[in-house]
């Protein structure tokens, strides 16, 4: 928290605006739309809810196809199942770790030949990194397929000077407790299509018809953000720029503390972008380093430091067994490689310098022990 949230919370209590509507909700939507540069925004209960509403607005229904990044959290794809549609997963590419335009064009071409194009493409901006939006937009425009940009992790990132999350027909953001700004739980659906956002507002409020009694003609959802949490969001939005700087500084410290180790490669930053570095992530080449991801994770666990693998690709998840999947190249499954070799380091905005040095020390200790063990083996061979 920034320390200023209590002002809006107290005001909500004072005026008795506790429900999922009120002055803070209205103001948060206006302020957020202005901050990212879109015409309209809708505050909802989660980023997942925002994706679900976007799919509903695009009339995605039973039997439709939706293309989706495979290297992401399950929340990106679950709403496809809510609508009874079939997810088709698209591999990552090495430059951004995000959706591969090369795999996407192949998937589009095959779908076009079959006469079964997707109703939408969900592009995920992983760990704060923007996807290659120019290439992806060109492909989707060629086939007239709308884009939903999942910017849950990339608020504050810019791609060629434009804010991440504003390139598609719809953009979604998350304010979950681990995101760069938080309302404890919440999300935002944005678009330049104000009419669509107004329809989403209707659907997110249980789709109540304009009648003196409770009347409903279509299925609605209970997806609105509370006035209390919207107050938290308004204050958090004020510190977004400083949060981005904090996360980028955390990355720089990790980079200077670990980049010299053998087999270490940090998640790259696309040219002409400025990512928020929501999480500092890297890959470990076991052949070069002699260190496995599992060994590193166990070492951190002993030190009571939480370090995680990168997301397990959705096309390998039991939930999506049997779903179509398009790799970056026939014998190059980038997302699977990143899952096997990648880790996420502690990167919270409240991380202290002392805590970060502890992470770096633990990391280097594992590598130093490996180097020593390798040296003993080499010496032993020479003695023989």
C-alpha cells in the first residue's frame, strides 16, 4: 500500500457507499481510462471477469475457437471454457517469451483453409513484457479476428510509446494482491468502444432490465468492483509510475548480481519497449552451469525464500488435454523450454535491499558449490 488509501476508504464509510457502485468506482474508471489512453473503462471484480466479459461481448459461444497464448496463468484461458468455446494454444517466441507470430500465422492459415477462424485471439503480455503487437495485429487484421490483450501483468509497460493493454478490441488488467498496483482483488476492462463497455457494465451488474421490478432477459454476472476497493485503486494508480521504477531497479540489481554466472539469461526486453519488470525472470542453461532448476528451488526453500518456476504451458495442463496447439517451430517448443529452464525471483515492490542481497547470495552459493564440485572432479581425473 502507498499509505494514502485510507482517505478514500474513510470517505466511503462516511458516505455509506460500500456496495459495488459509488463515487470511487466512477472516478476510478475515468482516471484509469485517462491514465492508459482509452475512451472507456469498466472496474470489475477480477482480470478473469474482464476476459469473460470481453468474450461475451464478442459473442463467443459453444463450439467457437479462441486462440490463446500457452505460456500464461490458467486465468487467461478459463473464461474460454466458461463460454463453451474451444481454446487453441499458441507457443511463445524467444525474443519476448510471448505469443509467437510465426505460430499464430500458421494457426490462422489452417483455420482459414478449414473455414473455422477463431472468434478472438487472447494475447498475454507475460511478466510485464509486451508481445510483438505490430506483427500480431497485422495477422489478426488480415483475417478480421479481434484481439483481447491480457495486460494483467503489464500495466505500466509501453510498446513503441503506447500503453500495454490498449492495442486490441479489448484490454484487460488485474489488480490482484500480487500485481504492480492492487485493490486486493479486482480488474479493469478497457476499450475505445464506449458502447461495448456500456454493454459490459450492464452484463456485469446481473443484466437487470430497465423495469420497476427485477426483470432479466439475458444472462448476467456479479462482476462489479466495490466502492471500497475502487478507493484503494484510485490511490494505487497515483503511484504506478514509481512502482514501475521500483521493479525496474530490482531487476537491475539482480542483473548486476547474477548475469556473470554461467548459463544465466534474463528475460529480454523488446526493442522500442519499456517493460514494467513486474517479475524478474531468467533461464538457466544446465549444460553450461551444471545447476538444475529443481536444485535451485530446493536451496531457496531451505532458506525460506519463495522462488517459482515460470508458468507451466497451458497446452500441457491436464485441464486442456486434447486441445490444439501450434509450436513456434516444428522441433522448437519455446514455452516448454522456458518452463523447464526458467525461474521467477522475488520482485515485490516492498522488497528491501537486504532481502534482495539475500536472494543473490543464495543463488550464487548454489553456483559456487557447483563450480567447486566440478573442479574436484577435474582434479581427480588429472590425478588418475
